[in-house]
C-alpha cells in the first residue's frame, strides 16, 4: 500500500508542470504589485536623497578669528563626496587692518563682506547666483540655532565695539546687504573647534572632540543631549563648545598662576578673562617667555644683567620664536639668533637657559591642554558608561602645527592621564572650512527637509477665511436639511425629543448604548424623582469587527446576548424593564420608539439593517433568544442622549456634541423651522404639532420658552461635504482615507474630524513623508502600511505636552515604528496638524449651530451649553481647547460652555425613556 502511494507521489511529481517548481524555488524573486510599489517608492526616496545629498555642492566659507582671516570656496565633487577626497578648496587670506580690530564691529564685518565680494570677483564666481555660506567664527557665542549666535565677548587680539550680545549671523547678513551685489545665504555659524572636529570627522568616525591650540585655545566635544539643559531633546548628542579658555576666570586656578601670567593678563585686551587660554595659547606663549627672560636678566641671571629695549618691548618674542628655540637640532642656534636680534649678546649658557625657559613655558602649555582634554575624555567615557574609550581628537592651530615638540608632549601626557582610553590625534590638514561646509550642507538638507515637511502639512493649516467658509457651508447645510423632504447631505433627523429633562424623572431603566468605541449596557435608577440622585450600573462589551461587518441578525443576536449577560450580572433577568436604546447611527424616526437606519457609518456594515427599523431588529433578536423580555421605549442618537444627560445637570444645555469614533451634533430646533416634518404632521398647524408632541416625550413645559415648541434635531453633520462642498480643503491624504473606508464618498466631514479617521490621515501623511525619504530613513515598513495602527489614544499620547521626545519614540516603538529623535519630532508635528484641523473644523461647525440658535431666538447675545462626549474630545490634550477657541472666534456673539458628559449617553437615553414611559403610564 505504502509503495503504491510512493509511486503515485513520484508520478504526480513527474507530471507536474516544471515551471511550478521554479516558481516555488524562486518565490522570493516574484514580486507582486505592492512590493513593486514599495521598491519604486524606496527608489524615489533614494533619488530624492541623492539630489539633496549633503555630499555634493559648493559652499563659500569665511574663517574669522584664528591667526588669519580667510575666504574660501569649498567644492564637493559630484559622485565622490567629501569622504573619498572629492573636496576641492580654494582660499585666500585677507589681512585685517589693525584699526579694524579695535574699531567699530560693523566696520570689521564690512571688511569681511567686502573681502568676500573681492574673492568672488577674483575667482570669477557669479555674483548673481545664490551661494550658501558657512561661517567659522572663533569667539564665544551663545547659539540658539545653527544660524544664530549671540556674541558673548571678543578675545585674542580682537576688541571691536558694539557687537557684544548681538547675533553675529544677523550682523554678517546685514554687512553683506550693505556691501550689495552679493546673493549669499548664511546657513551656519560654527566655532573653529566644531569645524575642526567635523573636518577630521570626515575621515575618522571616532572623531568626537575638536581641539584648537593656536592664537587662542579651546575644545569642543559630543555631549549627550540629556545633559544639555538649553536644548530640547533627550537623546542623541550635540557638539558643545566648551570655551575652556575661560577656565580660571573665577580665580579657581589662582594657585597655579605666576606673576608672569598676571603681567600677561594685565597687558592683554581682556584683563581677567581667558585665564586658561593665556597660559596655553600662541598669542601669549612668546610673551610669557619674554617676561621670564626679562625678569631673569634684570635679576642678573642672564646676559650679565643687561637688558635691551627690544627685550622690554611687548610682542618681541613670538610663538614662532618659541617654536624655533625648541627645534630639535637647530634650537640653540636659533635661540642665539633670536636673542641677538633682540640686541642681546647671549653666552652659550644664556642660550641654553633661555631655551629652557621656552621649554618650560611650552611644556606647561601642553600639560595644561592635556589636563583639560583628559577631563573632557573622562566625561565622555563616564557619559557612555564605558570601561575603555576609543576616541579621536581633531586638532588645529599654529602652536600645535608648528611647535616641534608640542604634539608629542601633549599626546604622551593625555595617554598617561587616561591609560584606559585609546586616543588618536588627527591634525586638521585643511583648516576648519571643510567641516564648516559640511555643517552647512547638513543645515541646508535640514532646511530643505523642513520645507518639504512644511509643504506637506500646509494644506492642513486652515486660514480663518477657510474656517469661516466651513461655518457658512455648515449653516447652509443645516438649513437645507431642515427644508429638504428628500435626502440631503446634512440629514437633520427629527428625534421626537421635545424637551430637555426637568429633574422630576424617576424609576429604573435599562439603557443600551451601541455605536461608540464599545457597546454598553446600563441600569439607571433615578431615585424619588430628585435631581442628582441617580444610581448607575454598567458593563462594557466590545463588539468584534466581524460582528460589526457580518449579518444584521448576528449583530442584533450579539447585542441580545450582551444584554442577557448584563441582566444576569445585575440579577434582573425577569424584571421586564423599560429600556432606552442609544443607537449612534443616522435613523429616520417617525416616533420616539422607531428608527429606520438610513445608512451605517463609522466601522459598521452589518447586512440587512439599512432601511429597517432597528428597534424591531432588536426586539426580534430578543424574541429569538426567548430568555428575557424588554420594553424598548425609545431609540436615541448618542448626541441626543449626551445632550439629555448633560441637560440634567445644566438646564442651559441644548446642544449635544460627539467627538469620538464619529462626530455629530444635535440641538433644540424650533418646530416651525422643521419644514420636513410637515409631511407627517400635515399642514403647518402649530396645534397639530403640539398634539403630536404630547404623544412623544412632552412633559411639563419649562418656564420661559414654554411658548416656543421645539424638537431636538440630530443633524448628522458628519455628512457635510458629501456633495463636494469641502473639496477645496480636502487633501490627497483625505482622499486616500475616504477611498479605503467602508463608506467611500460618505461622511466626508466626519472623515476629517473624528477619531476613527484621524489616525488614518496621519498614517497616510507619514507614508508619504517616508516615501519622500523624510521619515524613518525612507523605509516603508509593513507596520506603517497597516490600517488602524494610530488609534485616538495613541495620537493623544503622542501630542501630550508632558511627554518628552524619548517617550514619543517609545510609543512609536510600541506601534512597531523604529524612529529617531528627528522622526519623533516630525510624527508629533503631523499628529498636531491633523488633530488641530479636526478641532478647528468642529469649532467652525459648532459656530454655525450656535449662530443659528441665536438667530432663531432673535438674540443679540446667546448663552448656551453644549453637552459633549467622545474619546477625541475627552482624551486628546488639545482638541477641546482648539475647538472651543475656534467656536469663540467664529461665533463672537455666543457664549458657549462645553460640559463633558460624565456617564455617557446612557443616562440621557434613560431620561428620555423615563419621560416617554411616564407619558404612557
Ligand atoms: C585654522 C582654522 O586652521 O586654525 C581656523 O581654519 C582656526 O578656523 C585656526 O581658528 C586656529 O589656529 P590659529 O593658530 O590660526 O589661531
Ligand atoms: C460614550 C457615549 O460615552 O461616547 C456613546 O455613551 C457615544 O453613546 C460615545 O457614542 C462616543 O465616543 P467614542 O469615542 O466612544 O466614539
Ligand atoms: C578663543 C575663542 C574660542 C576659539 C579659540 C580658538 O578661545 O574664544 O571661541 O575657539 O579662541 O580659536
Ligand atoms: C456617526 C453617526 C452619528 C453619531 C456619530 C457619533 O456620525 O452617523 O449618528 O452620532 O457618529 O457617534
């Protein structure tokens, strides 16, 4: 038997179409359309990235504050990128006249921009074209952005007036404008340490420290964002310019300071400032040597006590002299020449001694720099919780570059101080401009990304005029719906609820609440007819999606089953209670206890319900179950239930608003305006209407407006726009969401404003940004392609002001989206734009409703309360505020109070049942 099976198996294998096994084998190579779309999107993203790549372009650069002022052009050759050596640089040094160093700051910047213009002219660089420019500015600045930095103070040999506290970038821009004829965009300003770190970082990814030992001295390093109070953000790193030259300005180094340091400081441009710098950097080393030599000579320890005028003159010994004196072979000879130049007549012992002075001074310098560097490296190591640290320090500056012993000494001491760190030192071969150009390129890319994100979100940002138009259209829709006897976009469905509660309602009622996020069954007990003495018991049931979208019979059987469970839970199976049914879908009502479902909305699509009376459907299901009995007295929309529930607390409440899974509003309309009901009531005879009212829920009329008969109208405002009237504000993302919905073309307003759709709109925007390479590194994941991932609760969490970016990131992570810090910022922004628009649109709609009520009543000023429910309103951090603000602006003659419903619409349904029941009793 087994053999037969095997044979037939082999036989069937032999018979098989040979392409099939190939298909199976190469399954992964066969791509279906979705995959192709994805690949195409990724490719597009790559192309976009390639075009806006930071690795290509031409930048102008200014380098001000070192020993030379330079103008440069940095070209990054296409296709090669900086890393592969595709950088070409042309530079020119422009001397700065001495008087400008101590003149007016604006004049110094005038010289800078004139030099720039000259450079462009000399190199035949077009003056008309817009040139991006990077600015290396080597003085302490408080930076608030890459292109903004406020000067804290000058230093070194600079002392111009009038710029302290000013934004240096702005000053440069103004100078460029004054010069005229230059179209330059200053993209970024960087300190020379930062630019040096970036320059060296091209070739060495471990380069996270920048060090300058030149005219001045300073260091920068990559600090964890969480440690930088001045910057928003909690993850990642940012380069911090330490301005370590100012170490000791608070006298903390006083015990290390010699009389020579004090003299150098006293004679400097900035006494009391940059104490550490004055012990280390090139601007002061020669001077320190001179002062020591002078003092020794005066004490008779050198030159037989003879002193020359030259030796007495400030600046006569320079750093270059110091370097020359310490040269390996020629050092002594150089020393002799230098001293002879100073009109001294040194003996060979004098030369040895002076050389030694020089060595001690420069040694101290490198030792102090090493100590500073060791502090920085230890911090980085601690920050990262590492036992050993591998790191590279990018270095620049004339002292480091020209002093023969300096680098070796510095390296040695750093390594001695930090034996557990592997420190590499890289000399910046081409100055700081390459790095500055990179920073600018990144700034340029960020600016272009920002522009693209802004452009994407622009259609969501509605102007006051647009909101005004929405209000006008909503108003027209309300009016048309009241008049229309046939279908209208805003249905304006009569509810057969003629008044809000008066507090006399009493008894026990069952309430069923279907159509929001969950199904709820409630028992409501109004005790002794006393207001605020209500007992409420409830149980929440979820309705599975397959039930929402299965057959009508299944849906109503499921509801009957939940009710049965609830009655068991309450021990009331045999109570035969009067019940109110909150059914949150559009129903055409002819009485309080009948409602024909016009069409499903939101996530429901059960068959054989549309066009049927939902009360009968429920009664039939209860009958089929044959287990308990219910007396269904009223069917109400959730807006109506909510209004009633809130009106029980506040008699001014005559509007009900839902901003949840769906969105809708009901309000008390005057009967005379409800022209569509004339059909049912016959001619517009007030008396006849009154008569009908008595059959409904009319109790005792309230004082004041007793003479104006009203009925609550369920507007079904979610349908605004179904005739195309909102097409001018609808974005391609909304179009997509509409097309993917259960009811394409329907409920267009609802799809712009309610919880069920906002997350989807956000997802569509994120998909687009990702395809454009602006998010998630351009990677469209399966998660992002999954409908429904952004529920209202997540949007609410993401937009919470209390959340730090790291937490936003962790929410996205929970959703399966791996994001960077920048991604989180963009996602938050998208959520904000989408939810703000939703709140504004609801506010505009609300303004239309309250204005209508005000005009109905012929009032100059209307005070009214809106009862509100729905997760979007209640959970979202900004929705309620924006909605209220918009309504306030667009309906300035109305004072609208928003009262969140506390127990949902069930209490309201019970109140309506109570009134209807009392009528019948
Ligand atoms: C240059 C950099 O190489 O070094 C400048 O391009 C920097 O940005 C300078 O300020 C520091 O050295 P020095 O010795 O010129 O002050
Ligand atoms: C509930 C009401 O509190 O809010 C329901 O009882 C209503 O009747 C619902 O439908 C609306 O909010 P959501 O967010 O559940 O759709
Ligand atoms: C001075 C400046 C500093 C600069 C350093 C090296 O210390 O204050 O910004 O980095 O010189 O040029
Ligand atoms: C949908 C329904 C409407 C309901 C609203 C809020 O718009 O059509 O009847 O009031 O959602 O739940």
